[in-house]
C-alpha cells in the first residue's frame, strides 16, 4: 500500500483500534483473493506483527492467524503449493470447479454492469493497475477500492468534512455492492473448500464487512457531531 507523508487524521480514541486494523484486513483480503498464495506472500503475512491486532476483530482472523503464523518455516513451501492448487481449483475461470468471484455473475447482472463500477471508481478518483486483467467487479478489485479509500481518509484528509466525503463513499459502496453479494460468495466458498486458508478468508470476509459498515456509521456520527460543535 502507498506510504503517505501527509499527517494522519486525528480521530476519537474509541475508533483507533478499528481504524488501525481495517486497512490491514482489506489488504490481506485483496492479496489472497487477487492472486495465488506464493511463498513470499505467505511469508510476508505470517511474519507481519500487526496480524495479531487485526486477527482479534473476527473469528476468521483468528483462524488465519493460527494457520499462517504457527507454521515452521520449512513447511511453508509445501503449504504454498497446496494452497496455490486450491486457488486455481476455486478461482481460475478456466477451472471446471471454479465458482464466481464477480458481483455481476453472482447477482445475475449483465456484463455491462462493470461500467457501473468503473464509473464509481472514476468518480472517486481511483484508477487500478490490473496485472491480471481483473474485471472491475472482481472481488479483489472491489476490496482494493475500500483499501484505497481507507488510506486516503486517514492520511489525505485535512478536515472532518473531507474525511466525511470519503467515509460516505465507503459506506455507500458496502451497502450497494460488497454486502449485496459477498454473503452468497462466502456461503459458496465455505461449501466448496476444506482449505484452512480459504475458509479463514471466507469467515473473515463475512464477519468483517457488516462490522465495518457498523463502525463506519458510528464514525460518521462522531465526525458529524464534532463538526457541528465547531460551528
């Protein structure tokens, strides 16, 4: 993720833990839903000291922590090989057993629905560099949109008003897109795999997104109250 030199937004103490963890959680989900679990990727997350903090927010996070952070280094290559094969079986569109990783297909919408997502990203000033040609409604792209807006909200917001604008985009995107189709996505993924990695990711996703929406709404209320008090 991009490292910014802009001072971070000052936020109420009660929201610090959630704000410190949500960007990490979105990035973890983006990494593992967007590409095969290479040795470098697994090693990066298994050694990340912030995993412990983020893991405590969901049971799925705790599952992932137990699986990724308790492995002996010598076992990581074998784990990566097994999980890479599972990623191909589950998510490669060329695989006969693949299930749908895109919003339009999950909800039975036309292919042109991607243009709606493209407009949403463009209106927020977000442009993606897609290494593998992912569609705009692919789960990893939608999650990355949330990760980018989170980063901007914390590090590029000079006032409560600018933070609120970014917060409202995230709230709307969760309500109108991610939370409309990821419950079905997670249900199908849970039924399709026995992989500790992909079950942990699925459980984290289905637990975290509703919680994140709840916290966004509460954070919005706090910022609005602060802004009103300053008038």
